C-alpha cells in the first residue's frame, strides 16, 4: 500500500478499547480481529449516516430496505503495527470507491496518530429476490458524497 491514509481523511471515527480476549499469546491483537474491527467501524459509519439504528421497528442494519442488501466480495488487511490489550484505538472508516453494483470501504485503525492497520473491503449490492448484483442506489451515493471529506472514486 503506497498512500497511507491519515485521520484527516475520515469523518467517521469510532473509539474502541482492545479487550483481553482479542489478543493472542504475544499480547497483540489476533490478526482475524482486525476484520471484526472493520465491521464494527462500517456499522458506526452507517450509524453516522443515520441509516443503521438497529431498532426492531426500523429497517435495522439492512440499509437498502427489504429488496436489496450487500455482501462482502473481497477483503484485504495491511498490517503496519500492533495494538495490544487495553489500548484505545480508533476505527476510521470511509467509502472510497463506487462501482456500478459495488462499493469499497477503507477502515484505517489508529492508536492516536499512529496508523496500525488498513482494512479494505469491497461489497456487492444485490437484489435479495435474485441474489444478483444490482446498481448501488443513487440516493445512497449522494448521501455518501455529501458526508465524505474525500470524495469516493467512481462517483
């Protein structure tokens, strides 16, 4: 990864404490947990967009209503430094790219200003009835564009 993200590129930054059960015998965060951290970060991102209330009477975390959803297509983790038990870390998330039926998020995990890990996840937006890719709704792209500090590619 050549261009390291900086905190200034993110509007959605969620704090998280590293818990004992998330580290391995070396007292560093077990590698698979960084994907979980990215998932927590993207949930907080959608909450910042006022899309993910989690309340039973709402759409919950299905952002696009009952007819559409998204699923992970690809994930990459770039490890740069380790978090340890009891560290306070920040999960900084942005949507960095849109395709026709896809979007890519970037979760930069910081301890203070130190970049620890970058998790990039590509999602496919699909119609639930057919399980086939469907265009990302224009209203969602517009909402993201209005929210982001750095405009996503493909917008």
